[in-house]
């Protein structure tokens, strides 16, 4: 019981922060190419760019949508999506979903995702702080007594295409 309580208290990412959403486009293949909404303070126009294919697995149901936050530094990860490098959302049509984000400059990033079941742009929690909605991060770091660190979820985008698989976690 003590372990569960500490785990619930430590999972504070996706707090009351809201997500900004980009527009979505669907390819005939069923993979969705989504337009990320870049943070105004970020320069996304120079250098080589690639795409990131994100396979989101173990989605509990088709309620709501998946919110995606892409971070290019440890600042705000994963608790403050409003200062993430870029944000987007995607619809849900089953227990897994593949989305592609394009035109991302080469560099080191981490992804944080939220299954926003009621589309209120917030990670809903119980009275003790336990998340009521699913969440996940790149590299699928082990759930601990704290939110994952950027270093546990980071990956290098250094080619035209990068594939990432994220398994949703529900507590």
C-alpha cells in the first residue's frame, strides 16, 4: 500500500497543463501524418530534418484522443507540455495507433504522450494523485516513484526516418 501511494503521488506529469493541438492529415495507408504545433520560441527552420514514426501500443479504449509532446531538452519534461518543443494530437481507432511527425530538425528528443479520454486537455487524477488516464514516454522507462527523467526517454534523430514504439500505461 505504501508503494502504491508513493507511486501515485510521484506521477505528476501531465498535471493541469493544457495541450495545444495541431491539425491532422490521414494517409491512405492508415498511418496518420500529424502537423506539430511548434513552440514560438523554437527555431525549426534550419539544418537537416527527419521524421519520427511513433507506434502507440496498448491503448485501453477509443475514447478521446492521444496528446503528443515532443521535448528537445530536459526543461519541463514531462510535467509541462506547454513548454515542449512541439505538440500535437491524434484520434484513436483501436488498441494501437501509428503517427508520423515530419520536418523535425536532427537532434536529441524525448516524447511524452497522454490518452486524454475526456478531451479536457488535462491528466485527470484521483484524489490521491493517481492518474486516471493512460500515459507513456519514449524508451518506455520503468514506472518508478517519480516521473521519468529526460535522459531515460531521450533518443537521437540523426537520419531521415526514426521509429519509436511507446506502450501506454494505465494505473
